[in-house]
């Protein structure tokens, strides 16, 4: 008996989700209809005005109606399937936003295990797959998916930037600092790299990870407004990383303030999961106390 | 600049003409097919049938062109290119369409544009015109229009109308994004009627929802929750929420059009 493929196996999913060419049903229908008209024309010429001509005309009339009906039905079914696929992608998006990773992973496993109907839905599913893999700390797989998207799927500027950011973050988490640095340099060169909160966050993380706290703090202070405008509650990530940077420079008061801000916006457990480098702060600084109603 | 009243009149007229035309073409096609076998009318119906088919194909193509014209407008509105979006929508609304969906979509885009331009009355009128149609399988559009309508009515001070629109939304299964928008609308409505208790009902869940919102909405929602907490003398919760909102956005931006929030931010923490 063949063993079941492992959960979220990247190579299997990339191959299985490739859209397949469809049977050209519409071409057969059109061909059949044209054939019927030609046939009727020749039969008409061989027995003009005969009863067979009347029967044939009626048949062709019904055939035409049937053809229109089939085309409409085929379009309807196709649209319904595409909508169902889009709805599934939307559901994965919601699960990822709600941080319900196991459900998102299961859904992606199901969706990507069969050929996608639309390349767009597949591209979106692959993006979410890369996020889920990163959440499970499978950074190498996440980078593979990002690389596949960048090399195989045409992307608009915004999506391209987002994919490159995700890739750079995974490379950093994987401790592949050389490639991460190259990825950051590439991101800086693009037009989207200007005033990008995502890029600022990746750079702050890189600087904290490589022991350049002063540069991390400088970047944070320079980009704080951009980080607030673009990241919403994820600005907590930047506060947490800069707290670590202050701590590395032994600026304890600033570190406490930044740590307080970070934990005010995001639970400590979630921040530590994202950035293991901040875990030493838990023994040195006080997190922001949450009121009873939300604790 | 498109006149909203004129556009709505034209939209309704176009829908009626398209419905009549569709019915007419179908009737002729059916007559052509059934005349001979059922009524024994011996005549060559094929040219008429082909002509009907041809007209249908040409009009379908034109409808598709209209849909394509309108398709760009959401991205133009999002990019703040309102004039270009308006010209696209204008062209789409003026072109003939055999199918209702294309016209309804264009009118919806116009409502979104007017909403983005803060022209609340016009956007509300367009939403109402849209919601008066049978939207069939376009439920997503119905939900988006109801959310927009509720927002416009809150901005116009028509709180009864806003309550009605929000009430209708409970008949639908909302997406996460829609549920987030509705939560902000409910909070915005809540402070206007002084419903502090209900604003804080299930506050834990509401805060989790806030964490998924874009920055300004997240900040404003939490500021409104903080206000409700102050009103109910839950000072610790109020301070915590207020600090979170201040970390996300500038207080002036958060309290735009909401003097009660301005007042709250002026008080010491």
C-alpha cells in the first residue's frame, strides 16, 4: 500500500497544483453544430421541400437552442467552480489572519493536492502556504515556495515586494544571513523598497540578529511613523526588536519602555515565537500588565 | 461629474430596456424553433434564428466591454485617482448592457467612489437604489452596500437609518473583513447614542478583532472602547485601550469627526 504523502510536502504540492489543460468541450460542441448545418445544407439540396427537410430544420433549430443552453450551462458550472476555489482561498486568508494555522494548513493541503482551476488562486494559495510553513518553523520549505513563486508566477509590484519580504524573513529565521543580506539589498533597489515598513522590520531584525543594535535603533527611529502607518498591531514586532537592541546597548530604561509598548500590543508568547532572540528580555523587564477583562 | 439622481434614473431605465430586449429575443428564438413542429407554419425560420443569435452575441460582447471598463475602477479608487475612476464608471454606465450584473456592478462602483469622496448623501442614495434591486447571487455586493449605507447614514446623522442597515446585515453570513467593518460601525453608532454598556459587551473578542484591522480603524475602535470604559468607570481597561490606540496612530487622526474622542485624548492618561 502506498504511504500517504507527508503533511504540506512542498514538492508534491507544487507539482499536484499545476493547472492541467482541459478537454476542449466547447470546440466539440461548435464542431458538431457546424457539421449539422453542413449536413442539412447538402440534404436540403438533394431533396428540396421534402418532409426530410422540415424535420431537419426543426432538428437544427433544437440543436441551436441546445447549443446555446449547453454553452450557458458550461459557463455557469465553470464560474461556480472558479467561485468555489476563490471562496476557499478567501477562507484560508481568514484562517491565516486569525492565526488558526492547523486549519489553514489542512485546507491548503487539500486545495493544492489537485490541479488548480485558475493560476491566480494557485498563486494566492502558494503565498499562504509559504506563511504557514514559516509559522511551523519550516523556513527552508518556505524559502523554496517563495523562490518558486518568484521564478514561475508573474506578479504585480506590490505582491512581488511582499513575496520578497517573506523570503528575506524566512532566510533570516533560517540563519542564512548571506542570502538574507542579498535579498534585503535587492529589496532596497526596488521602488517599493522606499518607505516600506516590511523592509524596515526585516532590516531591524537583521541588525539585531547580527549584533548591530545601534543600526537597528537608528532604523527604528527613522521609520517609526511608516511602521505605525503600515503595520497596525504588527508594529509590536518592531518595538520588541528595538527593546532587544536597547538591551544589547544596556540602555535599560529605553529597553523597558520599548518592551512595555511591544507587550501592550501583542502577547509576549506570540512575540517570542516570532523572534526567539527577544526571549532573554523576559527575565530582565516587566511586560505591560493587561486588565482582567482581557488577560 | 456624474449626477446621482440622473444616473439612478438611467440605470433603472436601462435595466428595464435590457430585460425587455432579452425577453423579446428569447421569444423570437423560441417561436422560430417551435413554429414548425407545433403550429405547422412552413417557412424558413433559420435566417431569423441566426439573426437573433447574431444580435445576442453582439450585445453580449458589448456588455462584456462595459464590464471591462468598470473593472479598473476599484483599483483606481483605491489609488485615489477619483477622476479617472469616474470616467471609467461613466463610460460603463452609459454603454448598453444586455445583462443586469454589469450595470449593477457599475452602480456599485459609483457608490464606492462617492463614499471614498466623503459624499455621504450621494453614496447613500446609490446604495439604496442598488439594494432595491433583486441581487440574486450577488450577495457580496448586497453586504458591501449595506455596510457603506450604514456608514453614510451615521455620517449624515441618520441613526435610525444606520440601525436599520446594520440590522439587515445580521441576515447574512459576513466575511472576516465585513465583520471587522461592522464592528467599527457599531462602535461609531454606539457612542452617538450613548450605548456604553453594549459597546463593552464581549470586550475581549472585540479587542481581538481590532488587532486584525488596518491601523487607523484599529486605533479608532480601541479609542471608542476606551471612551466607553471611561464612561463606565473602568479606568484600568480605559487606560490600557487608550495607550494601545495611541501607539497605533496619531490622536488627531483617530478623533477626526469625533469630538468626544478629542475630548478624551485631551485628558491626562
